[in-house]
C-alpha cells in the first residue's frame, strides 16, 4: 500500500528478467503448481508477457532441482530445513 501511495506500481518494479528469475527459482525448488497460476497473474498485472507452457518446459529442462523437501521431494525433508540452510537466497546463489 505504501508503494501504491507513492505512485509505484508492479509494472515499475517487475521486468521480463524478474519473471524469468521466478521461473528458474521455481524449477530449482521443484515448487508448487500454485506459482504457475500466480506468476501468470502477476506478469499480467505488471503489463508483461505471461509465461507460456513452452517457457516453463524450457526452464525446467535446463535447471537442476536443488531442493528436496515436502511435499515433492523423495526424502520428505521438512520445509523448515530449507529456511535453516539459507532459503531462497542460498538456492539462487547456486
């Protein structure tokens, strides 16, 4: 709300590159399908091109999955362990 009051909108902050970073981070985490829906809405709200199925497929074909946590990981490590290991910033470094 503070940004809105200052006249700063999503289209002033988000870029095609930031949407791509979200795709890559999602792939590294083996993330939830919710992001697929929400990222398209965020991109649309920012006036950017929405990621296509081909965009998701291309990123997922190239990006290694680095995180193994519930509910997708085969070893079922608790999600809190991602946070304790450095979370999103740590994964983005790799």
